[in-house]
C-alpha cells in the first residue's frame, strides 16, 4: 500500500468508532482496522447468546433451552445509557449516525438509600410524593433545583450569595440546608459523580450536571436515559457506516503487529510484511501497551434474569445507583437492566449488569450489594478488567490513545474522553455549534 492516510484508527470500540466518524465528517482520509472479526472491541454486543456462554464458560458451554433462540439476545459487554440531552446524543445528531439507529427511553432511574430502592423523582409530582426525603427536605430540595435552573454565571443576582469560582458544592448544600442523604442522592444519582471529591470543588460543574439531568428528563419523561434498540453494538456499526459514506476504509480481522515510528513519531502500522502509512494513529490501550499505565480495575457481572428487578415497579429497563456511602465504599456501584422492549433479550428475560471500581482483593464480594437487589439470578458472567490510560498526550508521537471504559452505566465519561482525544489529535476542540442535523424528534 503506497497511499498515506491522514489517520489510522486501531480497534472498533465505541470511542474509536466515534473518533473515526468525527474525523471522516471533517474531511480526513481515514483507515480503520481491528484485529477482531466483529465490531465493538470491549464495547461489543454479543449475539447469539451462545457467543456469551463460549466467551465466559468455554467452547462446550450452552445456554439452557428455556432461554429461547440465541439470536434473540444482544448482550452488551459494557452497557451504557445515553443522557437524552448529553454530549453523546449531540454527537450522534451532529454526525448523522441517528439515521441508522432507533432509541428507546429507559423506564426508570433508581437510587439505594438505607437498604431500600427508591425511584429518582422524574417530575414535580413524583418529587412531592417520594418517600426519599421528608416534607420539609422536599421544599428545600425544590428550592435548590429551581436555583440550579436559574443560575447564570454572568448574572450575579442569580448567585444567591454564592461564588461559582470559590464556593464549594458542600457550601451550596449547607446554604440550602440539604441533609446528607439528599446531597448523596444529588451528587450520585443526578450529577453522576462516582465518589464525593466533587463536594470540595467549586460548584459550577455540579450545577451544570444537575441541569443536564433535568433537561434530559424533560425530553422523554420517564427517565433521562436513552438506549439503542438491539444493544450498544449498534453504535460502533452506525459510526462505521457513517465513516464509510465519507470515504473511510474499514478492515476487520486484520492483525496489526505494531505501530511504526521514525524519530519518535508514528508514521504508520506494520501488518505482516507491509507497512500502512498514516500521519496519525488513534487507538485503544490494547494497541499501544508501551504507552499506557494501569490505573485500577473494574468488575462487571452480566446477570440473566427471568423476572424484572424487584422493587422497580416491574420496570422493563432501569438504572440503579448505589451511592458509595450507603454501602461503606469509596466508589458507587451501578446496575443497568434491559429486556425485550430494548430488543436485547427474548420476552420474559432480562439482562442486568452490576459494575464498580475494584477497591479490595476480593472484587466479587464488592458487587454483592448490587447482586442482592436482583432477586434469583439464572446465569452470571463475571469479569475483572484492568483500566488503562495513556502516559502522555500523544503530541510528540502522534499516537492518541483512549482510556479504558469505567464502571459507570451512562455515557458522560466516555464522551468526555472522546472529545479530549479528538482535541489532542486535531489541536482544536470539537465545535458543537456546527451541529446542523435534525434532532432525534425531528428525524422521526
């Protein structure tokens, strides 16, 4: 191959596929390769069900006959829900990938408090009726939410005596007289922080996150989350189609031996006897092991259930967040559940995923508080994965590496990483104001 590409992308994980789409749409000549013969890398959806059993239990493992047809299952290895108004959906709309995908809203978002599951209130009626907090606390919480919506960094009259540059989120909670449980629920179920470090930082980012949650909720009503029909594996494929429309080239099942450097700078990749030339390389950590460091581990348990998650009003899909303090941990535990309404399983079957950041030497006991909420589990598949991130920004070597996926059950951190990698590679931030495509509703 004598031609040179503007960018070579290694791995068809979701992050790499989004970057491929963004670069293709902005006029770059892209070559996209994966050593696997399927799309999605770590973020693939496995179908048929037999594939999941073989991956975890060996070549002879087979699902039970009552689990229905294998091809009616689409099991995400790393499930994530999309915030309806979040940056991920904006990216999907901007790039036009929504033409190839259909989304359904997730029925409910829940939070654990004192060992019980509570629905995260979806509107004012639910907020007034919820037993998540007492009557006076509800009033204070409502005042806080109204303030979040009206807050304007350029108008000091909306600051309520707080300073966005210096006042911490803890001071905001104190100002509104919110108790620790409400702070817990706000920080973890609405702003989606994974631990409590945010409390000691300026409040502005948290207010924006709470507002994003409210705005997303306003769009679809039941919960702020969306999920693609047939599983997340549809997303990488959507971006792959998009990249192809803009002239991107795809090669699956292509072994990449290594990245080739000249004078410390990447000039392409070696595949067998040939060197494919590229000015820049974008990849997941597995393609550049010498340029990443391990920062921790994530445990995930995929659980197949023949019933909805108990105490969720028989929700056909839901998210449950267990704030770390509720179970004496440093990091939250996440549960996501999808079913036949999301085209992820046959009727009557549910796929629940429990995940968290590993803190001890016995990861499986760490997710017990989550597993115990699921009721009887028919089949369980557990993985503990190392989490990697790049050791440098890639500016010198022109190799831009994404981070491993974290345990969160939503896309906000994934999107943040994609935008950062894009900015490192192109030296300009992605401009959301250029979004000219129709919104999800307008496309319908």
